[in-house]
């Protein structure tokens, strides 16, 4: 038993000596572990550098928000609105004027269907705070709606819109506000805004940079939830409409805007009072643009930013009854 233990210790000693000698020999040999160590050190250095950059970013003050262009640098939006005397006229114009007051660089062309300016409209314009031009022209008797005729039988506002176009082209006629038309070279856009529609402020920024004729959907019109262009790959390829879809331009008056330079370059372009029903818009646009060149706006015509609303005609039975009794509302109080 003692002999066996002695042999084991001897073998262990020899193996240990051999291992020690091998280790001593290896100390003088080149080691291939240096590149991985260098790579790990470089990764740590890059992480430290990135941490330092992030800390510096946190200490840096936030950048100032981007400033919108100065109003003087924006193209002017010329809004043409025909209007006529009725009980809700002032209410409609107040609502519209307060929407327009939110839009920078805007010039309101308000055209009355009358022989001259009325005190109601003149006072409203003076109090609006807007840059405006007041115009007036009476619709010829032959073109006026007859008693009992529905509103769609004859186009309304034709003479008034054309009067505004004449003013823009330098033919005068202003009865109040800014008398001088835009000087040559003025960058702007022309929009026809009826006084009974509802407009989002966003709509005006959508149209401001129109190069030719821009278009968008109009809500609550033509018996549909909306009417408007169909767009594919950024181009107008058709129109979503139910009534006479083969019209040259099946769009609503509130659904397009025209660049001022284009309008001035086409002096014969105007609305035709004799155009068939639903073709009034086409009578102007056919002189200005080809349908394939229309510029879709409002997220490629997927957003509705204007609505063809109409104020309900007030029922005045009680007022009429009081008037017969000599107790009607004071006519000196403007409504």
C-alpha cells in the first residue's frame, strides 16, 4: 500500500513539473488574444463617447420652433362673396367674416345684389377688421328667380362674381373699401365663397399656393355626403358625383380656387349666366384649365374642409301677425 501511494505522488510530481515547464515555455510565445481585447476596448470607448454626446444634448437648450413666414411673404387670398338682402343676411355675413378674420393675408371682395351699397353691408364691412373691397351690381330682371321657383332653376350670384373679376382685372367699380386692384405681378389666389357655406380655416392654407386651379371635396352637396375629385398617384382621374357626372368640371363652387396670374392672363374667362343647370362652374373653368391639370389639395382630396350648409329660412308668422296689429318689431333695430 505504501508503495502504491509513493508511485502516485511521484506520478503527480512529474506531471506537475511537466505542466510548469510547458507554462514557462509558453510565456515566451506570442499571444493571439490581443485583437479581441482591443476590439472590446474600442467598443467601450465608443459607448463612453455616445454617452458623453447624449449628456451634451440634454444640457443643450431646445431649438426654437420654426417660425411661419411673415404675412407679407404669403400670396394673398382674394375671397369673392356674392350676397343679397334677406332676413339671415347679416347672420350669414357675420359668421363668414369671423372665419375670414382668422386667415392672414386675405382680401374680401363682397358684392351686393343691389344698385348700390346698403347700410347693413357697409356697416358690417367697416366693423369686420378685414381688408375688403365693397362692390354692388343688380342682377337683371330676366335672370332673377320668380316667385315660387326653386333656387336651382336659375344660377344666382353670376353678375356679382363677374363684377369682382372685373375689379381684379382693373376695371374699377368699388363702392367702398380698397379701390385699387392688385398691381401687376401680384401673387395670389381667387376663391368663390358663398355666404351660407361653412369653411375650415385650414382650407385657406390649402389653397394659398395654388399654381393653376386647385380642387378639393365639398361636404353635404349634390345629395351626397360629399362630392369631389378622385385622385390617383397625385393626379385627378375623375370625380365622385351623382348628378351629371359627364359635366366638363363636375365640381361645386366651393370646391376650387384659381391662381390670380392665371385669371388675369385669361381676360375673357368669366361665369356664363346662360349655362345649363350645374354647368356654371364649368363655364369659367373651361377657359382656364384642362381637367387633367387640376391640382388636388386636402390630402389628395381625402379631407372635407368646406360644407355646403344652408341656414333655414326663418318662419315669421308671429311677426306678421304682430305687424297686422301694429305691434311689429322695431324696424330700426338691425337684425
